C-alpha cells in the first residue's frame, strides 16, 4: 500500500514540475524595412503565447503599409486586401506606436481600419521616408498557421510588385 502512495505522490510531483516548466515563450522583436517593393526580411515565425513586436521603418520614397491576412481580395481586378484579417480573427487590437521622421517627439496615432482606403483590415501606414512605428501583440491560438503580410497601396501595385511576406505561427 505504501508503494502505491509513493508512486502516486511521485506522479503528482512529476506533473507539477512539468506544468511549471511549460512557460510562455520569450518575447521577440523583429525589424522590418519597407521599401519599393519589399519587406526585408520577409519571413517571420512566432509561437502561441509569445509577445511579438515589429519595429517598422519606411526606407522607401513612397508611402507603405503592413497588413496581415489570408485570401487576397480583388477589387476592379486589383489586389485590395485580405478576406481574413489576422487581428480581427484573433479578436485582438495590437498596440501601435508611430514615430514620424524619427523625431524625438513620439506619439500615438490610431492605426486600424482605414475607411478612406479601397480595402479593409488592420494596417499600419508609414507615409514618409524614415517614418517608424512599432506594432506589438501577443500571439493567440486563433493565429495558428501561415499568414501573409502585404502592402496594397496604389491599387495593389505594391503587392503585385512583390511587397509581400509570411508570418508563421506554431504551438
């Protein structure tokens, strides 16, 4: 009988130790340079529960944006956004901090659904050369799988010219 009790206590202790060992993944920060017509780098990986921050900089001469989604929508035969927005499907609102032209004067600006654009979805837009922003969020189970990132400005010209990337979420 004592052996059974010792075995049970041993199993319980083992379960507690293994449960404590399963902590959240370490936070990660990625830098993305936006230019004509690319993201550098253009592939990123994260795990469920991981805090992710993207440091964005517009190194191009044109305005650029960043959107995450699946299944490209077409409008007037031009790519215009994603049918499935990653943040909307995950039910989260990422934190965005905009820094225009690298000024010391940092300030919050709203990023999100741009009602004036031809497409919808959460986006971060960097209008001018050297504009910077950070985009932060915690990866959820609803984000599992492969997501595309893209820029759909100028009636999808940026996207068609290759301004796309990949964000892969694993357990």
